[in-house]
């Protein structure tokens, strides 16, 4: 459980301390790729809590979402349309839905623990 958190913190620290900057022309691609990756991570967390997690679905979804989102962004830049906003909207809605489901699962678990303590 602590290994993913440690990896996240280590990656964040390396990213901040490296001083590496993304050129402006690639910032929209990177931001939409990060949003797609974050959506997949939160979805995987939700699936784990529900007991339906499948590693193959997670890995393929992770890369497919990133590729699809960056392709939409590229196509939008090529056509001169802010097409990446469709991906932002879709991933944003999914993020909020997954977070709401996680909150409900935690709340149900908390209520169950509380009821079990009261019965004891």
C-alpha cells in the first residue's frame, strides 16, 4: 500500500528538483495526458475498493486513455479547434464520479464498522 505512495512522492520530488521545463507548445499535450492518467488511477482505485480490479484492464486503459486524449489534443491543434476541451470534460466528469463512488464506499465501510462496534 505504501509503495505506490512512495513512488508518487519520489517522482514528484525528482520532477521538482530536476528543473526540467516543458516547452509551451507541448504543455497542452502533457496536461491532458496527466489528466487521462489521473482518471485511470482513480478508476483503478475505485475498482480495487469494489473488488473488480483487473490489472490488464487497468494497464490497457491507462495507455489507451493517454493516447486517445493526446490524439484528440493534436487533432484539435491541427484543425484550430479546442478539441482537448472534450477530453477535459469527459475525464473531469469521470474523475468526479469515481471520487463520489469512493466516498460512498468509505462511508458505507465506516458505518458498518461503527455498527459492529455498537453491537459488541
